[in-house]
């Protein structure tokens, strides 16, 4: 499959794919008539790389993970440990975001109460002026 098709199916730019190849995150594809030709397995791997990046994993750690992946099953413990660590990072971020949501909710309720109070006060003023 050509680089454009890989880009389309993964949502990554062609430049990003070339960059990942340069970093060693993905293996250099074989060339077909001077063009990169990737096999189907690259799609799942690139989607996993995107997931790791979405969790906030630094690119250097993704590179380490990719290197370990090439070592096969003998590196499974190290890869598991990396994923467990990243899972903890994500859970901590979720807790942080939950605290942010709680504060936002508090502020939203507070402002809604202020607005309701002002509407009620404005309504009383209008009634006073009507008499």
C-alpha cells in the first residue's frame, strides 16, 4: 500500500509517516518502483502509536517502545511496564480533569444563581415602578 493510502487510513500526514520512519518508529517499507510500499500490518501499529501519543506519552518513550517491540516477546515485560506506567499517567490526568470539571460546575452554578438573583431583583424593581 502506498504512503498516501496509509496516511488516509491512519489520519497521519505523509510528512509524519516519513518522520516516524526516520525516527525508527516504523520500519522502512520496501520500494515498489521507487515508491514506499507498506503492508497492512502498519495500520494497526500506527493507530497504536497515535493512541500512545494521545495518552501524552513522550515521543522518546514511543521510540523506546518501538525498539522493544522489534525485540519480540523477550521484551514483553518491559513493554508491559511502560504501558502500566502510562496508564497511571492517564489516570492521574483523568483525576486532574475531574477536579477541573468540579470547579467549572461550581462556577457555572454560582453564576446561574447570581443571574437568577439579578432577574428576581429586576422583576421586583419593575413591580415597584408599576405601582
